[in-house]
């Protein structure tokens, strides 16, 4: 494509920048209605227990309390992929923090006081925090009714067990191939639960008006899915719900699906006409919402004499926590991506979710890929070292290339993406192979890791968009991909401007959806919005411009296909017409008018995606697309304290087409830093005596600050066009954090010889390793 | 609804009157960076708050010929940036600078850090090596006690309910060098896993007047007298420093910030590093 773009690919300032910098942008908590009631949730203090009795009477009598409800009042289930959770715990509680009852009162203080008047009696059950134990045959069942739960077709729960999903890959004949292997290398790795830590905690306001219509203002990633799940949960029609989604202060996956909305809605149904507001405290956010799943990993690889991997066993045992309504799909995603970006002919893969009594696991930027790449990318280095092959060369040898087959036997083509280019560019930018100078008593080296990820979504997940042209020849662009910080509003504006042939400043990006007025979007997850919603916007803009051309063709008396629209001017040969003269219909000199207000519509659904075979995982196309990437990290290890300094990070992703270079860089830097947090400091610690989270605040749950930033970061992008992507684009939102932890661990190994196989790579672990090797200073 | 009485005296005499009537559920407020956190977590439930920041002289950092006076409302950033403190008491300046973030240091005070009496307090090791004196104000007048007698346990000190710390007095030292180091899980906004202050109060390598305090490793941070005496007698060499490290009065616990083994190791390393550095120059 030689066409010169005017908006797409051009460095563009965020369209929401001014609103955010000035404070004009409204978030849920900024919305104030008169007469608001304040909600608080009564939560389980037991990790696993039968509920013997719930006494709400005293709380109900407290002056100012307007509603006190529990599971008996709303015995409804929720769950996106696997419906396993009551809105309020019913017969039993399964984690500390689980909602048991809720209160709405005229002030927050009264609501808090009312919570103290609620009495719940429990009969303790044995809690389990270890998924490996939970898999055993005689393990006590956390969900005895698992066999009765509804799950979507791609999920395979094991009845009468603690396993809500088991995904299998059976490719080739691994047993035979292992026998032929020159070397067999087997290792175990571990990933703890971590928190999303959005700057804005979960918040929602619900109002049931006197006619019964329910409006919800929610800090969410997926307003339409919230509407769908609420309607299911309360057994109502979609028309009974209206979801309004203001700006979101960070999602990272924890605001996908529904969270606190059902409770807020239930309270509002008991307080007709009154808005009910529920804003979580940071402490509640830390352990009562959702977290990233923990994972226990085993990888066994067989390599031939040349260093080619010929067989592999990958076992991922996921700690789903107490519920797995969303987590089961992470188990699936890890399943079809089981061996990362490598071409391995014989694979036995098992990705198994297990219920425990920990906080609930769910979607987290990377959706399982960050977790499995922690293991895969270290395993690759461990094999390379064993074989005496350079880590970069080893990856180039084994990675997916055109003609390779993935774990599900999908054939990679030259359009899928160019991992070799990603590896080479990354290695070049970090100065791979050049010795880095370390300070006195310190060690320093570079590590590399790859990443691949596909959007994990139902095969029928769809996006819609509307483009309305206006009197000035500009456009309103409507879609429901959520602006969660990733810059979707800007990207959608650019795509619309490019397709319409107008400049960005004429585009009104209407990015904050209202399900009563906005076009449909499945969810803002899976790095799918630029790709899927971008296509819908492009199609809608194209539809609008086709209508423009049809009218202009009549005016010019030519064929529509011979007309172009550039810079807001409709052109046919030397004849021109300003766009605004057609947008609302074209009026001839005598006054008669043809056409009228132009509204373009568009939608997009990825084509030909096929569910994986439940026995073998086989699918010629399990997902819409893949994004490949590589990242290298230059790390200095303090020989006295084990502390790490991240000097430099370079990354390269093949994202098909960079829509907004500024946005792509932003995603790269943000992902690196979040990956670094997961890599060196983050872990949610549960006390196995009480089930309590030990670090439910920032005192002891650490995320990187500005002072912990890498000293330098560089990002580059390869553009192997995605044939069905908008202007060739595919997603990059999550991929940027996937390789970071493994790249850091690999660098630490090259620098010191210390191999850390359990996240995070803390100074304490590194120092212990140094001592074991006698290398501490 | 609980009500809170907020008092904000502007003179010492006004404060004294308030202190006379002060009850146990009345709390002194300086920067509030400890107090407000405790209120939020229901650790304390004040009925009355006495804000001491509006008393002008409490905000002063004052130098005389023999001593430096740090008022109880002087902020950590003012202390970290104060020229005299940076020159004469670097371990205190650096300890102050290591606390929290710019925002926290703009509100938090050194005296608040001291009165909160946490074992991890980052200004305490510095105060210990300089033998700080604590000026205590009560309705009946003032008295001065030694820093070494001030903290009596985790979160505990000798203050009675109607006493406050008016200022910290630092005798001006001669021929000193000092330094402070902190180990934490991240590079800012974190509590110490270990903190160490070391000072050298004469120029003799043979009989060094060295002073050492290691924090976050015991319920009460104290001077490492045994190590100090040993070094004074045996001189400052790589070998003696290593031996002295084994004499530090530390008994760390294991918690989320680090295991006791890790804390022990880090305490040794940081001490060795500081003592070696001070001995070199
Ligand atoms: C985010 C954050 C990070 C932090 N990081 C660190 C850190 O890295 N290192 C560290 O050591 N601390 C840290 N702290 C704790 C705190 O900031 C410091 O202890 C600070 O010095 C306290 O000073 P303040 O003026 O805010 O005290 P306040 O909160 O006002 O008071 C603390 C206590 O002392 C009492 N008090 C205050 N002044 C007097 C007085 N003159 N006489 C008698 N009693 C008094 C109060 O009643 C209260 O009990 C942190 C706190 C936060 C919130």
C-alpha cells in the first residue's frame, strides 16, 4: 500500500487529554445526584464455611437505613463463561471478602454502622489454598454443584471435582518424540495472585425509577456485557436496563464482566426512585473484587542435536480462587496458546483450572499469557544454555514462521506476523551481545523474552459503530469500545477521519457509551478494540462516504466509484464540492434538494474462528489473529543487597499498522512498567490460617513508582499487515507486559547465575541465590 | 454520628491551657501522616484533635552557637533541605529525605516521626547517633530528656497525656561525618526493611569515636554500644568493621517486608558499607 495517510499512522494527541488534564472528565464518583443513598457490602470473614443464619433485623431498624438485603432476597447467579456465583453467598461462603449482605442508607456513616449490626453465623469448613491438593480425588469440594452449573460450549468442567475447566492439547506423538530427543529438560515455575490496582476503584450508581426502568452508571470495561449479565441475573429484558459508562480510571481486566453492579441494582430495586451509590474502598478493592490467577507450571521439553524442540509437555495448574466465571476462559486461552510463540510438532498440553478458597481470579492484562510466558520464556533460555546456543539464535531457530503450525495445528502464514523481525530489532536496540558495564560489586546483563497473544473472546464477539455526518462536514463517531486509558477514542477518531477523508479536528469522538443510544460492543478486553471496533468504525465511515459519493455522483453526473473525498472536499476530476454541501443533502440552485442527513453504520465480527476440539485442542483458526513481540531488558544486580536496577528495556511488536504512534509507545511503556511490577515486586499474600489477605493496602502491596521506572525504554513496531484489520492493524494493549518478568529473570541469570522460578524476582530471593553460589559481595 | 473537636492554638500559653485539660482520647496533630492513617484503620478513635502547626515558633529550625533546634512542626522536606542539617547532620537530612514521597514529606514532621515511635522510623537512627535531646512541653513548663530514654516500646514513648514534644535539640558536633542508608522493597514510598545511621565523631582511625544505630531490626532502635566500643579500641579496618557487624544489637522479625535472615544480612551489609565509607575519606 503506497497510499499516503493523513490521520492513520500520524502522531496524534489524545482527544481526551484536555478533559483529563483539566479535571473536566467525569468518573462515577464525580456524579452526584440529589437524594443519593450510599451502599456498603457485608462480607464474609471466613474462607470456607456454611452459612447457618443471617440476622438483618437490627440493621434494618437503624434510622437512615433504607434497605438491607441478602441472598434470600435475590437468589440470582452471575458468571460470564461459567455461571458459578450467587450475587450474595447463599448456602456457603468460599473466600474472605465474599458479599453476604448489603445495605443502602442515607449516609455512608449510617451504612457502615448498619454493617456492624448484621450478624451472620457460620459453620467452618476446611479451606484449601493449594490447587494441586484441590485436584486430588478425595479433595473436599468447594463447589459440590459444579455439575449443575451452566458453561458456554468452549468450557469443559469436570463434574464432581474442583475443576471448572480443563483444556487439552494433544498434537503429534510426544511420547515417541521424547524417546528420540537428544536432551530432555524439565522445570517448574510459579506465579502468585496479583492485583490490578486501578487508580479508580470499582464504583457504580444504580437507580430503579418508579416505572421499573433501571439505570446504572458504572466504572466498567463492557457496558453492553454488564447490561446482558444484569438482565440474565435478574431475569428481565434488556430494555429494562440502561448502562451509562463514564470515563474509567484504569481497568486492566478487573472491570471486564460484572462486578459490583448486581448488588447496587438489587439495592436500588428496594429503594425505588433513589440513586444508590457503591464506591469500593482501596482495601475492599484489594481482595474482594478480582485478582490475577496464580499458576503452578511444569514444562518438559525434548530437543534434538541441533537445538530444535521436538516435543513438549506443558502443564498449567491455575488457582482460580473461589469462583471461575471469567477465569475458566483464561484456562482456555492458556490452553490454545500452550507453548508460546514456538513451532513444536509434538505437544501434550494441559491447562487446568482449580477452585481454591483464595480471592477470585479473573481477567488481567495478558489474560493468562503473562503467567505462562514467565515459564515458557525461562524454559527456552534454560534449554538454550544447556545446548550452548545463544538465546536469540535459539529463539530464531524455534519460533513460529510462515509454514509452522501452532499448538492447535493452525498454519502460520506470512500475514500472521513476523517474529524474526521482532527478535532482531529488539536485540539490535538493546545491544545484544555487547558487554554492559556494572558498578562496583554489581552484576549486569541483558535478558530476552518473546510474547504471543490472541484476543480471547467468543467467536461471535461483535462490534458496531455509527458515523453521523454533520452540517460543517465533520462527523460524530459513535462506538462502545471503552476508553480505559489505552487511547481508544483517539484511535477510533483517526480511523474515522482517514476513511471519511476529513481532518481529525472535525471529528467528534463520542466515546462514552450509553446502552440506550450507543452501538453495540461486546467487551473492551483482549486487545481487540483497535482491531474489532476499529473495523466497525471504518465500515461505518465507509458506509457514510459511500452515501456521500452516491449523491455527489448525481450532482457531478458521474459514477460514484470515480469520486474521491480528500481533506473534506469531494472530487471528481477537476470538479469539486465541499463535503458539508452534501452531508445534510445537496441543494441545487433552484432550491430542490436530493439526499438528506447521512448516517453510516458498520459492524465487524472476526470470520471463520472455530472452537477447539475438546479432546485434542485442534482448530485451524481458534482466534481472530495473533500479535507477536519480543522484549529485552538490561538489568544490574546489586551484589550486596540483591536489588535490581532496570537500565534499559527495548521491545518490538508486530502490530500490523500503527494507528497512533504516540498511543503505541504509551502502551509499550505502560506495559513494560506493569510487567516490571509483576516481575519484581507484586504478590498478594494470603494467610493460610485465616484466609485473610495479608497485604490489602499499599503499605505492603507495592507497585512501581516513578523512581522505579526503567532508566530508558525504546519501542519499535513491525507492520506486517493484518489482512482483515482496519488499515492492517492488530492489537497490542496487553502484549507489552507479557515478556517483561521472564526477560528480567533471564537477565538476572546471565548476570549472576541465579535462576528465580517463582515470581516476583525480589531482592531477597536474588541475594539468597547469590549466597548459594558464593557470589554475594 | 461521632463528632470530633478540632483545636488549633496559636500560642504556647494557649496550648498549655489546652494540654491541662487534655484527655486520653485527645490527639496531637502535626502533619497527620501517621495519625490520619490510624484513624482510618480505627486504631485510634479521637474525640479531640489538637493541631500544633499554627504556633509560629514550633515551625522554626533555629541555629545557635552550640546547638540546632528543630521545632515540632518543621516538615521533613524543610529538614532535608536545610543547609545546616545537610552539612552538620547528614544522617538526619538523608533519613528525612528517605521518608515517603515529596507529598508526605511536605506534611510529615521529624517530631511526628519520633512521637509515632515506630521501630522503622527513618529519622530515629540519625537522632540516636547525634545524642539528640528532646524538649518536652507540659502545662507546668518544659523539660529536656535524652533521645536514648524517649522511646519505650513499639509505638510507645515516655510522653504523658498532657505533654508534647516542642522541639528536638541537636548539640553541634565538631569533626563529624555521618551517613544514612535505607533498604526497602522499592525505590520510593516504602517503609524500611532496615535502616542504618553511622557517624564518625573524630578523625582518628585508630581510636575512632564511631556511633552506630540500626533501625527496623528490634522493637526499640538503640545505639550499637558494643560495636562502637570494639571499634574505638581496635581501630577502623575492614576486618574490625566485619567483626563489629556481628555485634549489632539487632533481633529482626520476619514479615512481609523481609525475613529475619534477610534483614540480618542487609543490616550487616549496610553497616559495613557505611563504616567503610566513613573510614575511607
Ligand atoms: C504514604 C506514607 C509513607 C510513609 N513513609 C514513611 C517512611 O518511609 N519512613 C518513615 O519513617 N515513616 C513513613 N511514614 C510515616 C510518617 O509519614 C512519618 O512517621 C512522619 O514523620 C510523621 O509525621 P507527622 O507530622 O505526619 O505525624 P502525625 O501523624 O501528625 O503524628 C504522629 C503521631 O505523633 C503524635 N505527635 C505528633 N506531633 C507530636 C508532638 N509534637 N508531641 C507529641 N506527640 C506528637 C501524634 O499524636 C501521632 O500519634 C509514611 C506515611 C505515609 C502515609
